[in-house]
C-alpha cells in the first residue's frame, strides 16, 4: 500500500473511530429508559428470535411498521445472549449505532464515487463528507435510539453509490446491489419508501446527461472543436479514457437488473399489502396533513418549518426532547454555514447529475416531514442527513482544493489529487503551496473541531441531563416494569393505570408467566375480599393516577409504602403499596344491596357522592361488586337516573361503560374479588329538584342482559336539590 492510500485508509479509520465513540460511548445509560416505539420493535424482535414460526414481512402493530429493524435486533439479541448479556434497550441501541456507523461509511463510498464524475472534487471530498456525518448531532442522536430512521441515510447513500458505480463501470453486481438496497428501503421505514423514486430520478439524470454529452461530442466533431473539461459537466469523468466508457447496452441491462432485483425482493411485502390494504397507508393516514390529527398544520407552514430547521438559531428545531435538544437547530453553526454554501454550489452545478442527485435527494428525503404533522420532525426526515453531509463537504473540499493549487495543481486528466506525485519547482512556489495547504488544513480542522465540540456539548452535556427525558423515554415505566419482573411469580400484584401490555412494560416482564392485574385506578379498584395469608402489592403510577393514593388508605388502613420511584426532578413517579397479610379490607358501601345479577357477579352495594347532587353537577355513583365465580362475558354496565312516576322510565341522565372505562372488563374479574367501580353521571342543568331512582344493569352488544329481562335492577332514591 503506497503512502497516499495508507493516509486515506488511516483518515477513514480515524473518522469511523470518532463516529464510533460518539455513537457507542455510554450507550447503556444515554438515552435512559426504553421508549414505547423501541420496546414495541424489541418485542417483535424477541418473538422472531424465540418463536420459530414467526417471520413477519410487516409488523401490524403500532400503526404498521416495516420489519427490517426488528430482524436486525433479533440478531443483536442473539449475539448479546451468547456473550452473556441481556436482550433489551442497550442491545437495540447498539444495533442503531452500528447502522449509524455504516451510514458514515456509505457516505464516504458515495463521495468517493462522486469525485470520479467531476474533476473539481478532490480525494478529500469523501473524507470531508464522512466526517460531517460522523460529528453531526442529528445523526448521532438517532444512532443511539433503537428505531429504524437511522437506517434511511445508509440506504440512500449505499443505493446511490452502487448506482453511480454501476453506471461508471458496468458492474452488474453493483446494479444488483442497488436493487437489493432499494428493496431493503421498503422493509425499513415508511419515510424510506421515497428512496426508489429518488434513485430512479438519479438514473434518469445520468441518462439525460449521457445523451447530452454524446450530442455535444458529436457536434464538436462536426465543427472540429474540443470540449473543455474545465467547463463541462460530465456524466462520466474526463479522467477515464474513452475505451473504458461503459457501453450503453451494459447500463440498460444493469438498470433492468436493479429493477428486477428490487421488484423480486419486494414481492412478499406487496402480497401482504394486497391481503391487508388497510395497513399500507395506516401510519401515513395517522400523520398526514389533511387528517384530523394534523389539522393544525399546513403544507406551507411545514415547508417553512423544515427549511428553518437548518438555520442555526435556537427555536428553529424539533421541540420534542425525545428527538432533539428542544428547539435546537438540526445543524450547529459550524456545519450549517458550509451546508448553505454547499447547497448553493450544488444548485449552481445542477447540470451535473451528481449535484442534481444531491438536491433531489435532499428534497425527497425531507418530503415525509413536510407532508406530515409536527414539522420539523427530526426522525421522519433523518434520511436527509446523508445528502446534507455531502453538501457540507462541497465548500470544505473547495477550500482544500484551493489550498493545494499552489502546491500541486492539476494532474493527469485534470484531476486534483490529494496526494500528488512530487514535482520539481522553485522554492518560492513550494513555500507558497505549503502555506496554502497548512491554511486549508487549519480551516478544516477548526470547522470539524468546533462541530465536534458543539455535538459533544449539546448531546452529552446539555441534552443528556434534561429532566424531561424521564418521561420522553418512559424511564419510569421501564423501572416499574423491571421491578415487577424481579418479583416472585406467585406474588399478587396490581398495576394502575397502565395496561399490562404496554410495550415498555411487556418487554420488561416478557418472560414472566403471571402478569400483574392492570386497571385504571382513577375509576376502578379490585381487591381480594377475604383476609389473605400473604401480602398483596399495588403499584400506582401516581404521575398519572391521582385517585389510588387517596382511595387505598381507606380500603387498607394498614397498607405501607414499600417502594418509591422518583423522576429526575425528585418528584414521586410511582409508589408500591403493600397490603399486609391478615388485614381485612374496609370501605364497605353505604347502601347494602347484596343482589345477584348473574354470570358470577353480585352487587354488594353502592354510594352516591354527593348524597344530594344538584342540577348541572356530576353525580359519582360508586358500585361495589362481589365476584362469586369468574364471569364468562365481557359486560357493559349501564347506570340510569329515571323518574319513578314516569311509566316510560325515560333516562334523564346516565352512563354506559365497561368497568374501569374498559381497563378491567368483567371477563378478567377473578373469583373472590370485591370490585369498587365508580361512574360519573352528568346531571342536566334543567333537571327539576325532587326524588328520582337509579337503575343499573349489565348488557352485551348482542342484547343479552343482566339481570335477565327488559328492565335493570332498581336501586334506592336520589334526591336532587335546588340548583345554586
């Protein structure tokens, strides 16, 4: 290996080393927790790893997610377990970091291929582009989160590199690889589905440029003129001899091969969408402008917000702490300035296909964020980080080239070499050239040094300590889930108000046989009615459930707080209440009924709060049920206020709901339970004062009712007092 190649190899290894440090350092703790989106794909990866027959081509949960990241994480989980580690957030974030590192390498390869299409790009160009992506906080941020957007810049850069290489060399392997990469983008992320279109546009630009150059060459031959390489954009580099130009037929064959490979590999996904057409645009329909969810946004507003995110001023960036240092621009000042200059250079050189490719790639990969809600949304547009890095490199490469001109000038074929062959020149010329080279190197070192400093400061110092990350990354839920997973299987556990199948919690206790009883303590509270020989534990996430901590002491006066979870601000996030063995539950109903309704359900009694409600107020009806046998049906409970003197028994006010607002349906009730079930009945403002009756009952959508018959169970009277 000669010195030039050794230096380039050393440089790219150094860049990848810096990129690796930024992406892997403290990845087990930064970011914290395990966000729902990560955990959902983690559960899918776990199923792929542990269920031999589970091989999805699309993940139907979470509004539909392509599966490539889940398969990659299944592989990482297996490797971690072989190495004695755990499947979990760290493993998934290592997967993302690897994809991020490969993205830096892909940008280098694309930049190296681009310079073969224009003599003005030096050998430094691919290194500068890779370096820009390596230290870009935007890319670093998502290289440390276990979701799929970080794969998008890798796929665009790799597909574009393989296309350019195939076009230049005629390599069918390159064209086939391009097709495989296009297919992979369809299995990666909805924001990557634009990549095949962008690559097709690039192929069209290459073909158009090739035809234009052939026409110019033919005209020059007819007139006896020669085109000047210094002023002509080339579809192929002028440094290549004409005999090495790839035949048009080889290119056509290669493009057909790329398309065939892509289509063939996408067939399973296409067949899936034919059978499940609703999933094709489900996620897009949830976030697209024009949908109810995105009613606040407009295309023009989103376009402006997306453009502004590249302006290095606080407040122009994504406000969500999960995706960004809130409000910080997507690029630091040290990268934003060369980006805007590079964009101008690319627009100026748009006749050249490689520059048009950058502009088209930038616009296309930003498009998913423009046409969806919450712009600027950094992870939807992360694919644009690759063309952004290449645009940043354009003016920096120009600086390097200018610094070298006095030292080396142009070599064979008009190409500016980063490491030219030695020349014999005057001492003054050599001194001037060395000074220019040193000055250019100093400028580049300063730019990248300041950009690296800004990334380290803004990510590891400012963003990593934000109190909001506790909630942004579901850190509290992850802590609760891990605590529950560590409890004995036979320990009675209750959880409020989150569902036991929430992805973050479900991943934490994925190997647990007995799940906690999940309910929403803001409207329902289950308990064992009998005196128990062992303790029961209630995990109340009090950041969300304000009611359980008020109700539970009345039910279990001797209960103790045995575990607390605190957020980053020192506030209580969740508490574990332990009902000691032998304690008899209290808080019996004020009005006893003790009426069996059927399906193992008995109404013990009820309370009305306040006892004499007024018109326009909310009347709280607290029903207490006893469960004699596990109910087989999923019953809806109705609570109606009726006029006892009205023969039609018209409903004046009422509420129909599954128990606990659906959080604890009757088919999950357990024998021996007492269930405290509360309903809110909004009283009409024009309701006359007087005596009324309560009617309750249970029913199914099929029309089946409890108690059996057309009428419900009539309870005691309710006195409506005069409105204030």
